[in-house]
C-alpha cells in the first residue's frame, strides 16, 4: 500500500521541484546574481508545489481505485502536503549546490531519512489497525520529514545570508524556466516508468496470480529500495559534476570540462560495478537480514529479483552522471530524448511479457534493463560526438590563428 502511492507522488514532485536543484545549480554556478536566482526560483516552484499538493489530495480516491488498491487513498492524502515542502527544499538545495557547498543538501537528506524512520516506525507501531491505515501513517511520517528538512535548510540559509529570502530581486525568470523545463522533462521519464508499472503490473498479474499486489510490493518496495542505495551513493558524482563542469565551460575551458566529464564517468563506472557485484553475490544474505519476516516463497523471489537487478545499479548510476554531464555542457534536452527512447521500448514490451505466467514479476525487470541500457548507450554516444565536435572546433581555431597571426579572418569576425 505504501509503495502504491509513490509513482504518482514522484510524478507530481518532478513537475514541481525535481528540475530546480539541477537548474539552479547550473545557473548559480555561472552567475553573479545568486540570491536573485534563488528568489526567482522560490516564486516559481512553491506555487507549483502547492498546486501539486491540492491535485494529489483531490484525486486520491480516483487514483487509488484506478490503480487497483482503493484503500490507498488515505496514504495519498497524508503524503500530499510534502509536495509543497519539497518544492521549497529543491530551491535551497540548488542554491547551495550552485555554490559548491554540498553539506546542506547532505545534512538535510540525512535529517529526512532519520525523521521518516523514527516517525514512521513509531506511528505504525502505536496507531492504525489495517494495512491501509498504517500505510497512511508511514506517508504522514514522510511529510513530517520534509517539513523538518525544509526548516533546517531555511535556517542554514539565514545564517549564511541574514537578509530575507523573499526580498524581490531582479532576475530573469525566463532564464530559469528555459533551464528547468528540459531538465524536468528528463527527470520525469523514470517516474513515468514507475507510474506505468503501478498501473500495469498489478492489473495484469491479477489475471492469473492471487498475490499480485504482494509481488508488486516486493519488486518496487524491497528490491528497488536495496538497488537504490548504491545508486544514491553514485548520485553524489552527478550532483558534484554539474556545477563544476558548468563553471569550467563558462570560464571558457571546454577541454578541461570534457576531461571532468570523462573522469566522472570512469569513477561512476568503477563504483557502480563494485556495488553491483556486491549485491549480486550477497543477495541471499541481504534478503535474510532486511526481509527476514518474508515467508519462504517471498524470500526466494526477492533473492532472484535482487541478484538479477544488480545490473541496474550500473545502468542507473551511469544515467545519473551522464545526465549531469549533458546538462552541464548545455545539451539539456539530450537526456530527455534518450530516456524517452528507452521508455518507449519498455511500454511496448512490458504488457506482452507480463501476460506470460513463467515470466510474471520478472517482466518489469527485463524491460527496465533494456530501457536503461538504451539510454546509457545513446547518452554515451552523444557525449563522444560533442567531444569530437569540440576538438575539431579547437583545431580549426588553432589553424585560423596560426595563419592569420591571431587576427580575425574577416573584418568584424569574432
């Protein structure tokens, strides 16, 4: 029940806030009007977040019925206020990341998880009698964690800049929107894939398996949660490389910028391969430790799914870093296009595979691997093409300067 609400939640969150940290990080790293950029982003994203919260709460009954789990509407209502809070959080995180200060982001994320864990376990232990009620209480803990994280970031900002964040500053909103829109479109692809899973897996598996909801929970809640840990570690590379490469390019040193891109991809690949190997060989141990209360059948399917999903650690980690690199070098629409190609393949294949009883819950796993592989390969090819163009341009500029003594070839040419 808890996992059922998150595909829709993530979609709304993406539109209201996910593009903000990356966009602000890119803009702030290369502008002098840092406070103006933050103020402008706040005025854009907080209203969007409020609208997202209202939409989720209003459509909670309808969405939960369509998903095949009517009791999940309470969880939707409990989770809805967090969309507005995360929209504000995203602005402050983007501001600090643009200053190359990753500590506020890190501490706020740790605070989120600690509060969510403590509140969630406490509320679910003391209150609620049904899975639906306990799922709603767990979502309420998520909302509490976001509000507390926002309070921390706001205080951190005031300590850094004592003046109010709401003082009007002249900064072009168009500049933020033109950066945010393609980044948001890229960020929304993976949540769309999860949303697609939420509507297809349960409804198609229910036609021949009585435990369809349980299998969906195992894949999206247990397996993907474990896979997400090393991917989240590698996400630090994507977050750090974006403002660094953006600033290098704004300073005019494109050669060093592409060196940074190459190094970040190599480091991501090494870390993700090690993590994938660890998960593959320790799938049974991890399952017994984290999900010891599963019955024998559930444990067996979790081990198989987890070991098979290890490859996704590499692919997802590379997608994150490639996306950060492409945004940093100004190719903001490229990640959206490549991920869309992968998602299209998943949408075409998944219904047919889900209908095969022998494959059942492994169908979304197979489709995810294919989807991510297409995106990783296409991103890599495009980065190589951009680097080759940069080299040819540099060679052309060098030859031109050598033959003209550094003077322009034509009058007025710059």
